[in-house]
């Protein structure tokens, strides 16, 4: 069964945060970490740590949740992250991501 994910990337604890949605969390996190899109928000602000995610079986529900998060006040987002991940650890640190670097020029 295919899953969809709403996720939050951060530059550092209490730093810049980015909220996204994807159907391939491992691939998307790898893209952020390797700055595949060098002009993107996450590349510009070094949002390289996966600090939070939620899984969904339905892409539309994941998209609704992403839009909900984006409307929240920053304090609410920080509280959400710290309830699950108080140290703001990179959840993907132990994942077996293929970190070969490549860039797509756009």
C-alpha cells in the first residue's frame, strides 16, 4: 500500500522550518539533504534535518494536513515538533539513504 507523508525539515533546533508533502519520504529527504534543487527554500536556508512526519494512506488527506500546518502559528508548529522530537534530532539520520550527490539545474 502506498503511503503519503507530511513532513517538517529544519535548519537547526528552533531554526527555519519547511513543511512539505510527498509519497516518497526517503527520496524527498535525500533531495533536501543533497540540495538537488539549489535555488529551493530548503537549500537556501539549509533545512536538512527531518524533525517530524505523519503518514497517511490517502494523498488528499495528507495535502489537507499540509495546508493546515502551513496556516498554523510558528509556536504551534514548534510545539508539535517538540512533542514528538524534543531534541529536534534528525529522524532520518539512521536511514539508509543513497547520498550520491547530483543536481538538477532549473
